[in-house]
């Protein structure tokens, strides 16, 4: 099984959630498109402690920290959807997207089209801030209208019952994990939340 981690926007906590998923499932990790540094693959490597996970090389790495289509254009390159081929492995893969669902990778396609191309169901990261309800429900509407399968939501940040409750109710998606705002992130913290995730995973 492969899983595509996306979010309602940039800096939502995809790399943190990907690390937790990788540790929980002992899955491989793959970041198809990286724009700017630090490299998310290196971050996940530092946070995962199991010895089963393999880290697959990015398909594209760009220097400019920008939307993939812009970062590619800056280097006089173009991203094609068929550039993305699943790495060869017998293990599950956690695939981390770039930015939010509708971040463009070229003039025709968005990041979410990579998930569709790879037939990978989505795990949606929702960071809790003023405005997240609107951004989340717009994202959910797009995913549903385009029949993109979603395994569930991970809430990330300081808990807000009203926001979480209405997002859960309106989306109908399962809540896989509620991550508090973490002041410290290390291997031990990732392992703790990986264990918490597994409590909900098979419910």
C-alpha cells in the first residue's frame, strides 16, 4: 500500500506527519518533488528510528524554494506527470507532496495529480489556524468532486474543538491523529506519536 501525504497549504506539517507515518508503518519514504532546502528526505531520516525504512531519491530537486512549476522554470526545466514512477520496493511507501493539493507542477497539472497518477490514497494534514475551516473544506470539496480517495485527516497544532468538530462532520473523513503543537521534535517524540497513530489506524 502507498500513501500520499498532502495538506491544506504550505508549512502544514507534512514532513512531521510523514515521519510519524513512516515510523508507525515501517514504510519507505519518497518525496517526488523537492523545491528548496532543507531536504525533507534528510529531515525524515533524522527522525525515523526503525531499520526497515528505505529512503528513495527525489525525482526532481530544485534550488528555488517556490511552487514546483516556478522552481522548475527558474532552472529552465519542465515537470511532466509521467516523470513520477513509484520506486521499486516490496514495502509500503509514504509519499510526501509539495505544498497543498492545488500547487501546480506545470501549466496543466497539480501536486494532487501525482497521487492520482500513482493510485495512492491521500492522508490530509490540517494545521489548525484561523481560516483553516475554509481552506480545509475547499480542499475536501475538490478531493470529493474529483473522486480522490482519502484515508483520513491528521490535525496538527493547538487543539480547537469547534474547528476540528465541524471539519470532521462536514468532511466525513476519519481522524487518524490529533497532534498538539510540539515544542520538541526528535526520534522519541516521533515514536510516541507513531504508537498513538497505530491505535486509530485499524479502527
